[in-house]
C-alpha cells in the first residue's frame, strides 16, 4: 500500500514520551491563552504530519472542575532545529458529543462489553469507521462490509475490532481499538492491515 507524502501518520505508541510532552504543552498553552484550568490526563491518539517541521495531531483527555473529563483535539507545530513549538489549534473533540451512542450511557459505560450483542458491536464498528473516515484525506468514503473479529479486553472497557471495509472497488481490513467511557465510544487507534 502506498502512502501519501505529507499525510498524517499515526504514531506507533500514542502514549510515547514525545506525544505526551507535546500534549502537555498543548494543555498548558491552552490554559495560558484562555485562562482555563485543564489538567492533562492522557493521550488518546496521536498522529504526525511532515510540514515545515512536524505537526502533531493529538486527541487529549483532560479534566477541569467545571466541565469534568473530556477529549480535546490539538495541533502542535514543531521545528526542533529552531527550538520552535506552537499550539495551532485546541478544541473539544467531536468524539465526546457527536459520536456518543445510546448504548454508552454513563450507566452502561461501567458494564462489560457484550460481544454477543450485535447492536453494540455494530455501533462500535460504525464509530470506528467514522473515525477512520475523519482521519482520511480520500474523497472516496469507507463503507463497512462486515466485522471480521471482535475481542474485548477482560476487566476493561476496551474493544479490539478487525473490520472488512470497502473504499470504491478496493477491499481492506482495518484494525481498530476503541474504549467505552462515560461519553461513549472513543477511537484510540485505527490502521489498515
């Protein structure tokens, strides 16, 4: 599979020291700019894009006393050779509102994921597909063919999916990792196999 030059590429480890450093910078800079009081919790997902330097596309989980815990999308532009780092964008993620499914109410968030419930698995797959589509710069949308494999991590609200998707006449398999929390499904990583 060929990759587009300059397209965002997922970091292999979202919670790497490098991603965490840039995420903490994004939260601190946002707090400074708007006099907010967000506290960094973790990096949900991270991508890098080569521009004149590197643009980090980060999904960050942060907490504030007024609004509770939420997911925020941030872009941090770096030029290491100039010791340059700038917060380009920081906003609440659509994952927290637009992608919350009814099965993921706060009451359901603590419950084990029912692998035998096709509605839950299908909603998770649809959420993964929407997240994959948002990360793609292709004009041809992904279409879900079927769920190849669904596996829940015991003792957590994490779900690993292997999806068969179509983009035009091409068929691909996608590995997606999701987490179900108070705000619904969160796509933590997705990549084409």
